C-alpha cells in the first residue's frame, strides 16, 4: 500500500506539486497521466525518497522500488548480476562485490518471474530494450519491493515490447503488489490500468 497526502514540491520557486494525494492498494495498478510539468515523475521520486517534498506525507506499507525510463543497467554485466544489485541495500559492504549464493538464487527467481531466466547470463548490452526493462523490473523485485513505481517504463520501447512490459506490470499487481506507472499513452492506461489519475500543471503561488 502507498498513501501520499498533501504532497508539495517546488523547484527554484516553481510549484510542481501542490497538495497532491494518491492512495494505491496492494493488487492495484494505477496509471498517472498528465502534461509535461504536471509533477508525475516528481511525485514518484518523492514517494521513493529520491526527492524531499516541501510538505505532505508519504507512507509505504513495506518497500517501494523505482523503475525508470532510462533503465540504468550495467551493460557489460549480465542480467543476473544486474538483478542481484537490487539486494545491495541489505548486504554488508564487504559482500557487495560478490553476491552470495542465496542472493543469486533469489535473483534467478526474479528473472524467471519476468520471463527472462533463460537470458540470465547474457550481457545486458546485448538485450533488447524491452528485455532490459524487464531486467530492471526484476531488479526492483530483488529489492523485495511490494510497491513498484514505474516512471515512463514503456515510452522508449517499440509497441510489442511496450505491451510485454505493461502485461508484466498487470501480472505483478495481480500477484499482490501495488503498481503506479507514469504513462504518456492514454490508450495503454485505459487498456491495462485498474485506475487512472490525471494530473494537471500546478499554478504557481
């Protein structure tokens, strides 16, 4: 569950979020739509702790993980190692260069969940854009997240890959995760999301 109440955020005197509220339950897939500058990405970044809001509150029942438009995988490393990196936050520093067997097993399960267990040892640079995005989602799962925040996860993908990623996000919600995705394609939001939240550009004070 994710509960955002009265979120406010400004950058350089420009108001981006002004009293934004959002509640997402486990098992729900919510799409955020709206024009550029309406604060969609900022809301997710505040929710996951990448930005500090000026006001309001964010409550997460469990752990939230972010999936980005720019996928931020290490291209020279294989898919399995990239997914293992999702566990870094719970490993001691001296174990951060060599992932223990139990982490690698968990990462393999995450890759299997996104349909890429057979590509575990492939370098990420050799994977397609859609496959890379699914690896990024598997990495979020390896953080043991029960809230997935996806910032334009399909905007850089071809239509077939976009459908695969959207279907994966729906499946994750059906499995009990809370999923919030920023989208710029209303037709995808209408087809796949359980609920659509439309955001508008905040009026500067």
